[in-house]
């Protein structure tokens, strides 16, 4: 590249110059995160869909996606009871995946749950991230 002395900008004169590149770091969408976590999430989503197709809610909500607020908690508890209990699936993961499956905000789903289940979610988050100590919370409810 040549440099214009008056305007102080570079322009191509037709001569080809090559610059050395560093190593290319090509990332696919599948290697961006932890493959084990992605596999677990897809497995949970498949389990939830299978539970949904076999449930009493399938007939009613397979065509209409809107769920009344009075049935949100019932549907969540239905899924929660039937998602296979393994050491790999935590309460928070169940909560997140069911909320995503139902296409609803976490806040709406959380507010519809009973206090005992809300406490389970908060306790698990505290064990993992220590949120009670950071906020100096001694008592939940």
C-alpha cells in the first residue's frame, strides 16, 4: 500500500502486497460452550417434550400456546415430577428448561410457584453462588 503525502491516507496502486496472518481460530457453534452441558440441556428438553405429548395438557395446548396463569404452576409441577431424577439435573436446571419450553419469563413462573419450591431454588443458588452471604440474608420466609 502506498501512502498519500497530502491527505495522509493509504491507497492501492495495483501492486499486491501480502501480510502474514496469525493462526486462524475457527470456532463452530457447537464448540463455543461445554458440550456436556449442551447435551444435558437437549436431553432435558427432549424429556420435557415427551412428557408433554403424553400429558393431559397436550390436547389442550398443542394448538393454543397460551396457558392461563392459574395452570402455570400445575403444569410446572407436572413436569417436575416426571423429569427423570438424576444427579445431573438440578432444580434450577429443571426450572429453566420448563420455563423455556413453556416460552414464559422466569419471573412469571417463579411467582406462580409455591414458597416451598421457591425456597428450594434459592437454596440451590445459595449453595452454588453464596448469594445469601453476599446479601447478608439470614432468613428467607
